C-alpha cells in the first residue's frame, strides 16, 4: 500500500516539532513500513532543510494560488533514521519561512486569528495537491491528513474540477487537537478561502463554521469530506460526540459535535490510541544534584538571549541555589512537563473555581518534605501565575523553557508525574513518564483515561464540575503522597506496573490498516 502523510510537523526532521503531532508523524510511518507498506511524509520546509540534510531535488513546479502561479520546490531529504521505505519530503517556498528560519507557527493579533498560518498552509495544501496531480508525488492509495493545517487538501480534491481524479483516493483525517480549527473568512480578506482559490466552487453549508457561517472551517470540512476520521484515543473519540460544557468542566466536540456524530453514525469515526517509542529510550543516569546544575545551566543560557533578566529566571536560579545548599531531597519529587495552556493547567489556575488549588497541593507536598518542578512555556499569563507561585512557595521550581536533556532527567528522577489536563486527545507525556517508571496523576479524560489506571499504574480523578474536579485532584494527590510515604509495597507495585505499561506503535499501525485504511 502506498501511503502519503501530510502534516505541519515531523520530528524525523530536526526543528520541525512543536507538539505531539510531530512524534506521531515521526513514529507511525516507520511502524507502517515494518508491516510492508510504503510511506511518504510531507511537510513545509521551515528551515532550509536541504542545507542541513543530504537531499535530492525531485521537482520544481507552479501552483495556482491567490491569483498567481507560485514556484514551489519538492525535495526528498535523508534523515539519520535510515528507513528505506519511509521517504521524508519537503516543499520549499519563501512563504514557509516568512516568520523566520526555523519557525513553525506564527502569532497573529486576536482580531485576525490564524491569518498568517492559514495562508501558509493553504499554499502548502495547494502544492501537495498539485504535486500529486502532476505526479511529482507518488499517487497514494491512502491520503492521510493531520489536523487543520492539511485539511485543505481534502477541500481541493473535492471541489476543484481539475483534481477530479484525486477524489478517488481513500482519505483519512486525524484530529490531534479539536480546540484549534484554523477558522478564516470565506471572502473579503487576503487570508480567506476565496482569496486563495477564487474559482473554487464549494458547498458552503458543508465546510462553514457552525458558529460563524461566514467563515470557512478547515477542520469541519475535512471531517465531512474524508472517508475516515481518526481520533487519537478511544475515549476521546466518544467525548467529541458530545457538546462541550465549561460549567461542568467537560470539553467535547468544540462546536463540531453534530458533524462528528453524523460521521460516527456513518461508520467513519475511529478512535486509535497513539503509541510510544520503546526502542530508543534515553540512557539517563542523573542525580538530583546534577539535575539542578543542568537546570541552572539551561537557565543561564535562556537568560543570555534576553536583553533584560526575566523575573521567572532570576527566582528559579535563587531557588536552585537554595536547594543545592540544602543538599538531598528528603521527600517525593513531583514533575510536570508540557505547553502551558488552559487545556493543561486550567484546574490549577487561581482565577478558576477554587482559588487556592495549586497552593493547597504545594502545602500538602511541603508537609511531606516534597518538591515540585514544572518545565514548560506557553501562555504569558499562566507563566506569570506560576512565577508568582514560585515566589511564594520554596518547594516549587518553575523552569520557563524547554530542553530535551532536562525533560529526560525529569522523567527519570520524578516520583509522581502531574498531568491534570481538562481534556487530552491522547497525550504523550504520561506515556514517557510511565516508560521511566514514574506513576502519573491524571484527570481521567481522553487518552489519559486510556493509559493511566487508578491505583494500578498511577492515580486518576474526575468530577462533574471544575470545582469538584479541583477538590478530587487535591484528594487524589494526598492519597498518592500517603501511599508513597506509608505503603511501600503498594507503591512499589504501582511503580512496577507503570514501567511495564506498553502502548506500542506496532499495535496502532495494525489498527490503522484494519480500521482506517
């Protein structure tokens, strides 16, 4: 079977990763290839990758876009993964590096959300479609699109008469993050569907946003036009069929639940859990002291690129020095790694529900002589709130950035991994923590529910409102500390089960073939 995966990210290429979709696009093609299939993966060229990797120029061709014919170059690049049956393809155009070399996503003002990225990925999708049409890209048996960034491929295949033959390709659409839908106007804007493709004859009722009917919703379009719709965990595939209810702390279909229900009724919706890499596990030998010294080095590096010293880095340096002077860690180490968004930390925020949830957690942790380290960046207000909490609690260290070595060390050293996401389509961090034998404390939603079992390989909680979820989070956290401190045999069993937990890409790939392709 010839499979073409179209995505915005791919961690097989250095610098082309922002989130978990990059891990999926890196790993699942190899698993599919091991089953005997040929897989091409294509993304935009964000970083002049032909200067980084050995490459082969496959074609230069012209793509109709926004009233012009844009010259696009297709290259195959040879990464260090060495697969013979997975081809890494990139499309190069100045628009793909317009935000700076190496930058994947751009920030737009709140009154024009997604405008820059939407235009960039519209050209990317047009180039992919034209590349298939002109046979520069091998005609696939399966066209697998990932998230809203690649959704326009399905729209062009459906509504552009020139690509009529491409409608016969079996199309799969994977939803990695339903909260980001890439919505843009149909017209009257330079970043709009009709500006990009002025002659496109489309069915607006099928591809409009249900809340803003004058806008084009690429995610809704792909859900309605694809042959199969893939959600990245079985539980999340059920959750998205229901309407979101913020007051109850439930995040479901995000406005697309009716389309997803219809797709489910038609037998199109499939929930398959993402996998985790168990072959290339980092060989990390680290102590608390070396972790802190490594964190200090990272902080100094982050500080060196700023004109002014950020308070978050200054306080973190002071905290590390204090911890180093005190010597050994006497209690549990709680860790958390990830993007700082409401999805990840809503239940911990001071202006939501119970205002002291995070402070209570840190208080209970302090009573058990424990410490917490959070590694991540994202929403500036959340960063500020965590900085203020770090100033108030001397058992909390907030590392406002990211480093792979730091991440690997935290997975290895931590005793409990905290992941109280309000929703989680699949999640990779909990799998990486479990892989290192670190039990996870999670909100029992989406992929977290499918991977972490309460008192088996970790701890979980739920609730019918945000306040109830926060209360249950605190209760479950106290329970986990008690087992860690007072029930060593049960704790050892939970740690053993965590380390034995397996979510193999080979199983996921087989499910892809059987249920999606």
